C-alpha cells in the first residue's frame, strides 16, 4: 500500500472534486425527492424542485435537516430505499437525547469502510499492521466502521470492542498490535493501566492511534502519545452521515481532511443559517452525496468548527475541518458566560493534572454554580489538608483566568472518578433536572 488508499480521489484537483460533486448532487437530490416523502415536503414548502439543483453551488437552495427532524421521522421517515435493500442499522450513542437510527445498503457500507480505510492509510497503515479495534461493536458505529476499514486495507484486525481492559492489554502485548482505535478517553485509560502494570511506553509495538467519537484537546493528545509511545490521529464522524471516517487526520495534523467526494461540508451561522466563508467558525453542515439508504441533505451537526483549504503537505486536496470545539449543545452557559468542557480540560492538563474529571453545574438560590472534581494521581496525593487546599486554590485561579468565571475545585483521591470505555461523560448539569 502506498501513501494513499485511493490516490486518484484523495489527491484529485479542485476542478475534479467539484465535477464529482456537481454530478452527484444532481442525482442525489432527485433520489431523495422521489424516495423520501419527509424531505420532499420540506422542499415543496421552500418551493425548491430537483430541477433547480444544477450544480453543487445550488445546494444553498435546499432546506436544512436537524436532529429534531430525525427524531420526528424516527424510525423510517428518512429512509431513501426499500428496507429490503438495506443490510445494516446503526444508532447514535444517545449522548444528547433520543437515539437516531441510520440505515445502510451494501453500497453505503462499502463507501463508509473506504473512508475509514483512507484514515488508516493516512497514519501509515498497510497490510503489515495489526489493528486493535477497541471502539464498541454493536449499534455504535465506531467498532464496525474501523473494523471494515482495517480489513479493506488488509490489516490483521482484532475486533476487541471496548472494555475488558485486562484482555485488551494482554492481546496488545501478545499479538503485537501496531494501531489502536478507540475513544481518546479509553486510550488514556489503557495508557494508565499499562503504566500500573509496570510497562514502559516502549514495551508495546503500537505506533499509531486513531481516536475520535468525542471531543479531546491537544493537551490530551500529548498525554496519550506519551503514555502509549505513539502518534495519535484524530478521526471524526457521526452516525447520521455513516459513522467515523467522514474526516480524518493526515501526518501534518493541522485539521481533518473531509472525504469530499462523499460528504459536502458547509459552515453556517447557527442562528441565521447563513453560509459562512471558509475560515470562519460556525456550525458544520453535511450533505451525503451518494448514500442510498439514509441520504441526509444539509444535515446540521451542531458541531462547531472551521474549514480550511490551505494546501496540505501530505498531498491530499480535500478540505480540512478543525477539531470540533465541542457541540453547540455541549456549551454550558454559566452565569451568562459560555464555557466549553474542552477549555476546562486544557487548563487541567496544563496545570499537571490527568484528564480524569467531572464537571457539575447546578443552580443554588438563582445563581449558577460550577464544581469541578479533579482526580489526583498517586504522586500528587497528600494527607495534608493544607497541601490539597493550596492546590485547589491555585487551580481555581488558573481556571478563572482561562474561562472567565471561578469554579469550585475539588481534588479527589486517585481512582475515584469512573473511567470510560466509550464516550466519557464529563458534565452533569443538574439545572436541567430542576427546570
Ligand atoms: P451521539 O450524538 O449520540 O454522540 P454519535 O456516536 O453519532 O452519536 O456521535 C457523533 C458526534 O460525536 C459528533 O457529532 C461529534 O459531536 C462527536 N465527535 C465525533 N468525532 C469527534 C472528534 N474527533 N472530535 C470531537 N468530537 C467528535
Ligand atoms: Zn493532509
């Protein structure tokens, strides 16, 4: 395997990519209009006919779809083909509410797995690699997506699924895994468990990790790289668009290349729906250009990021998205200030703490409260109350400088915050329970 999985597409010229998109969007809008009554009604309401879409630029005329539409249409309302043509169902993890189900034809599975294969090859993956897939298998897309991609590349694929960390480590060591795929929080946990067993980072054969499905900071990336002795790559996707692999990092690691031959990306102002120029921060919107069974057009992801078309040293020509800064619905508004969990994570790691924390937001006597439980490592732990209090004060001050409001920090003993094998739960917002 060379440097790319599908070189002619991954390094296609801008004109070639636009031609592919022009051709696919015309066909796709027709397909959706004819087969998805729910979307046909949205188009009719807006007065748009399939004939109005002559090229990818016309996409602006189409209505948006949101998570609310997916819930309304649950389960079959957005299906683009007969169920008898479908071979697979997956579902969101339900991080933010009722689950969404997505359908796949064999063609859809193939294109998804090809996207994951591109991501694996971008980390230097080839048939020489042993890929340990420690994303959950099942309704969640992570396990099956990377599994299929790994097999397409010809890697020896270990379908571990998430959890059972003892066995993960045993197989990793015995079978010489070279690429680890899982959520970043689980990768951090595996790194921590290896150290506890007395392994040094150089004792394993891992050289790369492909981590995604949840937000993670650059600081967390460096922690994981250190603890596992690898280069850690980001991968992005969502169930609604197929799963992981919609975008992935190359060796340059300055954003994730979006597989533009299958997914057309726009950035919009989340309040007005206006399309923003490249380089501006806003909500990411995806159109699946050639999916058959679940062909979402202009789907609002609620992920906030920036697109960039700067030339990439890896030779790939596809547009890059920045690491999502968190979902618009991850954002906490505390005493009127916008706070993202990722900002808190950045401060923690900068101040020398491990990324094991739990944020609790509440409202007491009409005032928002922000409590952050932060776990100490065994080396940081102290019996002296005054030591702990001094550390708490210092961390509170660092947080106040970064996020603009002062939280209450609680340093808690080693191992007292539950570890995650899938997507980590970082925030408990009790205000939602009272309201
Ligand atoms: P759920 O919405 O229930 O979490 P999914 O499993 O489909 O369902 O999750 C998709 C979401 O996960 C994305 O919209 C995004 O918010 C988040 N996500 C996926 N990959 C990444 C990544 N690499 N960095 C940050 N967030 C990510
Ligand atoms: Zn690149």
